C-alpha cells in the first residue's frame, strides 16, 4: 500500500491518481472554470506558478500574448508540452522577485494555489485597471494530516489568513474587488493516498520521506483499516484584486 503511493508520478497538479483513494470537496465558485474563463478574455494574461499548466489549459481561447511561469523543472516540462501547442509561452522562473515582466505589462495575473504571493511585484507588472485573480490555500489547511506527522503547529495556523493577505495586497497599492472563503472536507481512504499527497504537496511535511516516517505511516494504515477514513479539512479563498487606474 505504501509502495503504491511512493512510486506514483507526482508531476503537475493533476490529482486523478487519487480517485478511489481520497476525495475532497470543491469550493462553490469553481476555481478552474472561473480562472479559465478569465484567461480566455484577457488581452495579456500571466498564470503564475502554473504547475503542469492544467488550469490555463482549460481556457477555450488565448490572446496573442499569454505567458505562464513555473519553478520546478518536471512541471516546466509538463506545462510546456501542454501549453505550447495552445500558443502559451512557459517561462522557467524561480517564483521570487522580480517577476520576469516589465512594469505595466499585463492586464491579468492569475494563479491557483500559489506557494507565495509577491503583492508588490503583482502591482508592478499589472497595467492600471489590471486584475489579480487567484484561488489561495487558506489557514490551517489539511492541518489534521500535517500535525499527525509533525505534531502541533500553533504558530503556523495563522499563516495564509485571508485578512492578512487583504492587508498585504492593499499595502502594495491594490484594491480588493472580491473575497470568498470556504472550508472543505478531505476524506482519505488509504495510506497510499497520504504518501502521494505528501510527495506532491511538499510544503505540508517538508522533510517527508517514506523511510523517515515509516512508523507513522504504518500506524496510520492500521488506524484507517480499523476506524475508517482519515478526515481532514482544507481552507480556500478566492481573491480578486485590481490595480487602480492612475
């Protein structure tokens, strides 16, 4: 069971491998559909931390100028294969300031689950009137699972709070147009799904390896077998911000 999760391909942000092993509720706003629709109507869109390019690939059309960035080489290759035939340039970028664009260059910056958000850089590259639209991971997301392996993390529970992100965006000169939040259930049916998730979402348990946590994995396998699925909760927020007209 553990070996199945350890050998699965974890490149990109396609989670179909988890079908039958884990299930998660989705936010009511339909993040992929919402982002894809906005990408299709922008004149100069930029999708940051694109993963394997799965979200922008859902757009029906793209303008003449469309760019995505990604830092992890396996994802860069996957996104390139998926997006280049659609006319989207994929740029290998470390996801750190400065973003690889000139001032006032873009009318849309989008992302789904960015690991970090550089609000001042987003303000810089957006043209006046341009928008930032993204679904963010919220505070204490999946902490039932994270704390199973790492123990209590009281200081980390405040991280990514939408109120803090709104304050940071406004401090960078952006206006918040929309903010929606949701708490969602994650149901995990086997330990292979846990191994897969911790290999894919590497910031949950940063030092995770099967060997390092083998005893905890075996205990979790026994717990699921005896008590039933492991339940955790994710938090998400959809945020839209605008650079004011000057």
